[in-house]
C-alpha cells in the first residue's frame, strides 16, 4: 500500500468515526434537537405562569386595599346582593 492510500484510509476512518459520534453518539443531533424543543416548551410554560402570577399578585393587592374588590367578587362569584336590591340573572344563549 502506498502512503497516499494509507492516508486516505485513515482520514476516511476518522471521518466515519466523527459522523458516528455526530448522528448516533452521546449528545447526537437528535438528542440536542429534542432537548432544544423541551427547553422551548418549558420557557413558554414559565412565561404563562409568570403572567398568571402577576395577575394573581395584582388581585391580592386589590383585595388588600379596599372593600370594592371584595364586594365585586362576592357579587360575581357568590351571587350576593345588597339589602333592597333585586337580583336579576341574565343567561346568554350560545
């Protein structure tokens, strides 16, 4: 065998080894892509939860500051009415 063919064979084996590691080895492209997708989904979930927490925090602050928010929640969620008021329920048909 000539030195050129030995060099070509060696470089081919090195290239095949690198390709194996890239496609099938630990941390291959598929694993990396799946991990990227998982991280992206988790970031979206975190953003959604941050928005929910901000809304809940604003609601807590509103409830601590005054009775108007408490009254509004009692009316909307519990159907409570004041003395001398008439309760009217409107049902919207879909």
